[in-house]
């Protein structure tokens, strides 16, 4: 959490059946594309077909390959080999716990450009995604949970490349919305169980997201689409495919997208420019070389974070004070220099809440990402997969700080006419830079006695820089977003820098006990060392210059998270044709987060106070803090037939060394703590059923229950001992319900989905809760087919938040122990309308 009030602080049915049967090893009963896939290696003949079609580029006879398929390769089959895409709503591609696969066809039911995590949440039991905007682009206002774990605690990969955490201001990776264009994602999976050994991540405590890019098409052509929507929204997308260029099979595509929309409340806009390209070069019948490049440029004026009281008393459309500059100065004066509030909000807002209202806030994020991957059949039973990647991010996070003073305009005072002399505020510009370089190497061995052995290593070096600078506001006018914060300008408050080295190894064996039954056993090792912190702090200098700078939290040092043996076991059994049972057990460990000295959610940030230095607290914490770790247990059953598919999962998690950030108070006098609050236990269940009464109609319902409770009877915070045993985990709902109706008739499509999200505790003592809500979306589409030189000429119409529900969506930052004290709630977007026309050529 940035310190308050920081700067944000797929075409034919036969083809489909053949392919789906190849994946699962079973006859598929479906008219609309729902495939209940088996674990790998159910039968030698069918899985040999799978291996030939997906994992290998070899054209050797299928009989020479053995039947083992892992999730990544099955997903590649769904995404790349079948550009028209399958609809896989609940899959068991491998014995790795409960897993949902979402294909391109499912993604196309949503408004074009929708955040993939939002699509996952709408289709996955136990998942919840919320955002401030309809597209889900706002990384600051996005929140994604799966079975109690956030996007910061779930592994994520793109074509096998580690993506790091998927949160705001990512210090060790890149969000999927900035890594590539959504239209070019060929498929994605969500492992809801205990994660995956071969999915490299140092953040994973339970579950893993895997994204796969679509391959260039064999035939030259392209696609264009144009979307228009509420609040002057538009989105333009274009893609060109080269087709096969030569006898060796070389082919590529290049894509571009621009999304632009005004904020739905207040002044400002969101603008995102994206580009990506992919080159595929087959290497005879032995392998394939692939290169991918992704670029994202995102500029956004931010939405205001609010307390529950601010939302209830001031309304959903209450936001930053821009363009009323005099009001912004007045409210900053009351927040900084008094314990009172302006007369207009007397009895409505507290003094702290008045300080939460500022002139504006914004962010600018630019991402460059590239990787080169090589798949090669070394021997007939040994394959190699190598990925080398680089990722550079730069960003500016800017916002008005009501607790600083622009020194050039003299003393601050309240005039008799209600105006303010001087400027009791200043602009903070946080300049961030990240550079990741790394590689992964995996080997797969078809061993005797039906054993499939996989092993691999991952190394990454990451440099993260976060420098905070101050810029004066004018006497009568404010600043102009990020344009007023060029690098190298301003008065430096502090410079932070971190360097992190990560190494991970895994080894696993998947043994086919008999057709349809597999047992996996393996482990991973992981070590991550981060050194850094504050390189320079100029608080005293700024105070002398009249900035009225308050105490920050300079600290520097090294933290290491390491474990040589993190085991994983899973079992999967398909029986009686349509039935499947499975279980999954794993231990996971999460490395320490790092960000800046002002971030209250890491071992380096937000420590100490005006009497106890941050460095002292950090040194003491090194002997007390331990990396978070979990033991995850999942058991499930799935049934799939032509007319009905159903599943039920039960899971239990033992959470050890639960690290919690707790923040209370004002920005210039906050009480911050980063504590080990002991154990947490989590019990839950997901139930899902899909009925297909006749061709084209699919109705899905799911119910999720999660009881995540802290177990500590004594945590000491700010001199007071609190008993939080039995208190529910903050920010995560206990109950969720989802319903989805999808009907396809010839070229027309109708989709209606509705979600219920239960109440969410806001505080560790559970005395304040975010209210429950219902949310519905509607999408319609019609494909006109071939017209002129175009084909698949398609129009779509979508309505998000159909019933205009006023609800709290995302939550960002540290929770309070008690009370409605922190402004860290985001009001979600109201009802919006979108229309798209697209065509291929």
C-alpha cells in the first residue's frame, strides 16, 4: 500500500469431437463445446495423438510417442492448433487439482478487451474479480481473489514465462493486461488447487494462472475490430498474419490495440496503447523456435479510494476535487493544519476523510517484454523446453499530497473570506523502474514402466528502483497530471533501490498406474534473496526548505526466503466413462515482497515512527519474520455427460507465518506495522453444475463457500493486544454464487451472467464489513459470415453492471484492526454500454 494519501496510493462439430477426445481420452458429449478432460495418459493410443498434436512439432508416427500431456501443452493445443477454439468450462487436463480452462470462444462472450482475470472470475467457482472500470484495466483498482488468495499470492505464467505478481505497481513482473493484447490470448487456465510445480513463481501460495498466446495463422490475413461505449469509450484493434512464408514454415503476426475512455466520475481519462508480435519458426521435425514481443503504454487518471462512510455519505460519484482548485486548497488546509472539517461536511466527514480528498491522482505505466523459446526433441523420449526473457517497466505514479506545502508561496493561513493563502499541498511523483532478466529450462523424459519425469530450473535477476520527488502546485492552478513530472526534475524526497536474485528447481514423476489413473509426486526448491532499501533520504533537507515534509521510513537490508524441499502429490482417476475423482496436496512458500520505504505491505516499508527508527524495527523483524507458507489439500469429484456436467471440490489450507500489514492514522502521523499474525486456516467448497437441455443452450450455476479464519489469540499492535482467533480473513467473501446462461442459435449468441458476492470484512476484528452485492452482465452477438472480401463479419453488444448496482469493488492496501479508518475502498463502475463490429480478411 502506498502511504496515505500517496499517488494511488473455435469449425465443425466432428473436428471438435476428435480434438476433444484426443485431449481427454474419452468420447465427448457436447453440442456447445464443454469438454471434461482427463488427466494425461489415460490410454496409449489417444494420448499419443495428443502428444503428436500438441507437445511435439515432430511428424514422426504417433505410435512412437508415449502418452503424457501436461497442462501447458494441452492449453497450447486449445489455443494454437485450433484457432476457432474449444469451450472448456471445467477441465482436468492433468492431475493437478481442480482446474478450469477458458478458451478463446469463452473469452469472446465478453466485451472486447476485457481483463482476462475478469473473464476467469466470471467462469471459475471460488474466484472474484473487481475493478473501478468496465474493461478492468485499472491495475490500482483491481482486486482478484481465488479461494482466499489474491493475485499477489497466485503464480502466473505466459507461454511458460514467469509473470511475477499481478498487482498494482508491479515490482517483480508485469500484469497480463500490459504484457499483451487480450485478443491475442489463445487460452488460459486457472489451477484452483495447490498450484503447479512446473509453473515457476516465488509468490504462489495456492493456485496458478497460465496464459497462452495464439499462434500465427497458416494463411495470410488479418482482423480489425472497433468498439464504442459509454463515457466516450472506444477501442481499436488490428492484426495482420503473414501466413506460412517459406518451405521451412516461418510465419508471424503483428497486432495493435488502443483503448480510450473518460472516467465515469470526475475529470480525467484512461488511455492504453498496446502492440505485440509473434514469430514461429519450425525446426524440421524436431522442434520449434518462437519469439514474442509485447508493449503496453497505459496512462490513467485515478479514481478516489474511499472509506465506507465516504461512500455512504458522499455517494458513488464522489471523487477527487478537480477542477475546483480553491476547494482543494481549503480542504488540504483543514486536513494539514487543523483537526476540524469545512462547514459543508460538518457531521458528515472526519478530519482524516477530508484529507483523503485531494486535487487529483494519476499513473503512467510503460512495459516492454520479450522472450525467445525453443522446444526441441533431443531424443525420441526426451524433450527440452528453453525460455530466455527480458522485461522492462517504467512508471510514474503521481498525486496531490494534502500534507505537504509548496514552499514558494509563503506561510499558509485561512483568510476571513474562506480562501487560503499559500499552497498547503504539493504534487508527489513516484518514478519507478523495473528490469527483469531470466531463463527457464525444462526437460521431459518418457521413462519405463509408464513414468513421465519432468525437471527444470529457473533463474531471474530483478532490479527495482523507486524514487519519490516533490513538485510545487501553483497559487491559483494545479498541476497537469504526469506531464508535470519529467524524470530528473523536482525535489527528491528519497531514492529506493532493490536487487533480487531468484533460483528455483523442480522434479516430478507422473506415473500411470493403469489407464485412467495417474499419481504425481515431486518437489520444488526455491531461494530468493533481496538486498536494498533506502539509498538516500532528504526529509530533513525538505523540512528546511519549507515543504513541511513529515517523517518517512528509511531502511536498508537483506532478506532471504529459502526452502530446499516443498513437496507436491496428486492423484487422478477416471472411471465408469464419465466419472473422475482426484486429490491434491502441496506445500508452498512465498518470498518476501519489496516495494519502497513508504509501502506498508512489505518487510522494508512503513516501519517505525517519529521516535523509533525504521531501521531499528527492520533489524528486529529479521529475527522474527518468516516467509509465508501453506499446506493445501484438495479433494474433488467431477461428472460429465452430454446433458449434464457437475463438479464438487473440498479444500483445506493451513497458512503459517501469516504476514499482515496494519495501518491506521493520518499520512503524516501513521501507525504502521508489518506483523507475523500466526496461523490461518481455511476450509472451503465449490459446487458447479451445467445443464445442456438441447443444442445451443448451456446453463451453469456454481456456489462457493470459504471459511478463512485467523488463529492467533494475541497480536500486539501499537501497544495494544488483540485476539483475532476466529475472525474471518479481511477482504474475502464467505459466500459467492454465479449463474451463466449462454444460448447459441446458428450465427447468433446470447449470454447472461449474474454473480452474488457476500459481505467482506474490512478489519481484523471484523467490526466493519463491505456490503454484499449482486452483479449482472449481458452480451449479444451476431456473425454475418462472409460479406465481400471479409469473413466472420460480426457485431456484438454488451451491457456491464446491467442493473446499475452501486457497490464497493476493489480493495487496495492494508486493513485496520478496527473501525472505518482507511480510505482503501474503490466504488465499482456503473452500468455501461458497448458495441463492437469486427471482421476478418
